């Protein structure tokens, strides 16, 4: 079962990807993990990727595609995988399809975890982080025992810049521009399913199981 996950940052697709991987016994593959593993192991692709990352640049599409293709050829992927964070662009999606069809394979499902922007902004702006130890909380979903004081170390909690509404909205704008075309692309291929990501975590997962099968 070859699956890709689509969804805005903060929509919870990573969490669902992990649950899918655990239930179906397939690897959860995120590009961040692939980059880190290749850099750590000093592979040729890893060395190339590192030169971009060290300069604060995005790893180019063709290199990212090579890294992902290399990863999905590994033995643990023979029963499938769930790709999280890739593809991000139409050229990446086309390159992935091309690489798969060269192996006589194709994607089975593209699952979009859909959460309206305003819900994501609300979720993120409820996050709190401890200045001292880095522990994270949520004012609604994971509150501290004493308001604004870290349970672990007694440090003061803050709302990080990354979680502020203006930053979140900016990131969502970039996501929509870049990724919305992908949704149409997979709709055209007939493998797209959109799941309501505003439901509770377990209900979102149940909806996904209904698509993938028990
Ligand atoms: Zn703390």
C-alpha cells in the first residue's frame, strides 16, 4: 500500500501518518528523516543535500526525488509506505510517478487531511513552550497544572513566534499556493480522498481506515 499524505502544517497529517504506519506495518517516510539519515551515513546524496542545507537553501527537486526514490527502493518498502512531506510540488509529483512507473508501480492513495486555516491558527495559538526546558503544552488540549508555569521545571511559558497567528497564516499561504495544485493533480489521477481533519484524532484515523481497509 503506497500512500502519500497531504495537509497543511498543523493539520495533523504527521500524527496520522505515524498511526497508518503502525497499523499497516509499513514505514513512515518523511523527507526530513531521509535527509538526516543520508547526511549521518555520509552517502553521496547526503553530501549533496548537506551543501544546500548548510547554506540555508532548499534541497532542489531533482535531488529530493533521488533521495526519496532511493529510500522507497529499500527492502522495508516492499509492502508499501506512507510518504509524509513529499511530494510538495507538481514537478516532484510528476518525478515520483515517473520513478514509480519505471518500476511498474503506482501510488494507491493520496490522503488529504483537511483543516480550515482558522482552525489551524486557533490550534497553534494555544500552544505554549517552556523557555527553560523546552517542554510544550496546549492551553486546551494539554494544559499545565498551574497556568503559564511549566509542570516539569517551573519555568515560564511563552507563545513561540512560530505559533503566532501572523506567522501561521503566512506559512499557510505558502502551503496553499504550493500544494493546492497537488490536490487537483491527485484528484485527476483518481486516488485522492479528503478527510475532515477537524474531528478528534481517533475519528480522523477511523475515517482513514475506512478508506484503506481493515
Ligand atoms: Zn520547563
